[in-house]
């Protein structure tokens, strides 16, 4: 169960970084990950993914501390 | 938290922008829900949520494209506002944590905390309704920003705090208590804003937070 949080934090971090920090043209034209959405929608998806990633890593560390 | 923040913005003439309010609400709700659901509630978990929430929201502000004209409207996007968001989040988290988890507080303080939380939630939902209605009717974000007024919002909040405090203090029957507050909210809303549709929408915006609160605390 603990590892699930670690995996989810890694996966959501990658999604979050891609959608929040990459330039709009690189995301839509080069990577084809735009899904015809606006730039602000991408940022919203990215920040939601970053939120899940950080909360997952916090949960992972918290459960690891409790089990030790 | 979002409503406390909105009141501060109204007081300091900073724009209460529905898009940013919606983003703020979504991110704060997500962080709070995930932390409480996966880890639980407590001092450390609360601290984690109240610091992470405003930081993530600040990241959104930095990278998103502005939709409002910054020469006319002042927004809460500077770095210093992180501390304001942390403060209002901490106040809300602390009050809610105390009234739901602390068994040693007196009845009066518990009811006062409940009145504060419920009134801010009810006014917040009512404000969201008004902002959304203006957005849908006018489709002009610059008009939406001007939809809320500091004086009337504050008057509505303080009247509701008083009514909820009195109802929770004197009425024991739960159905009667909720009905009284809903009825009082409708009348207050009609009296302050003179808008019949808006005042009837408070049947939902007033009863829903109370039922959720009742479900959570019983």
C-alpha cells in the first residue's frame, strides 16, 4: 500500500511538471498533449497533478514513519 | 477559508475574480480532502495542508495567463499574498478542528465556532451563486468582479453569525434549528440584496452546509 503512494507521486509529478512548466507550443505542437485545451486549463491539470503528487509523497513518508 | 479571503479582498479593493476563486477552492479542497482522507487530521497534517495549498495556488498564478486587465484590477497574485492565504486557511482549519475534535471546549465557544464556520460557508456559496449568475448573464469578467460589495457581505455574515449562534444555543430540535436558519437566511438575503431569486437560492446554499455539518458531527 505504501508503494502505491510512491508510484502515484512519481506518476503525478511527471504529469504535473509536463502540464505546469512546459511552454504551451511545446506541449501542443511537439508532444501533441494539448487535447485542444487552453493554456490555463493545462496549468489547472498540472497543478491538480502536482497537488496529488505532493500529498502522495507526504502520505508515503507519514506511513513509513509510522511503520518504523 | 475562501470566503475569509474574499472578505479581505473586498475590504482592500482587490478583485474577487470568480475564475481564480474557483481554482483556489478546487485546489484547497483537493489538498484538504486528500490529506484528511489518506493521513487524517491533526496539527502536522493541518500545517502541511495550509502551507501547500497557497504555494500550489501561487504556482497556478505564476504560470496561468492573466484574464483580467491588471491596469484596472488589482489581484492577489503577489508573493506576499501566500502569507495571507496561509493565515486565513490556518484560522479556518483551527476553528473547524477545535469544534469537531476538541471535547474540552465550552458549549458557548463551540457554538460560536460553528456559527462562524456555517455563516462563512453559507455566504460563500451565496456569493458564488451571485458571481456565477453575473458571469452567465453578462459574460464579462470585469462586471463579475464588481458583483460583490464589502459592506453588504459583512452585514450578511455578522447577521448570520448572530442568528446561527442564537438558534444553536436555544433550539434543541435539529429539524427546527435547520429550518429556522434556512428561513432566516432567506429573509436576510431578501432584506439585504432585494433579489427574490437569489434569496430563494439560499434554501439550497443554507441547508446543504448545515446538513453536511450535522452529518459530520453527529
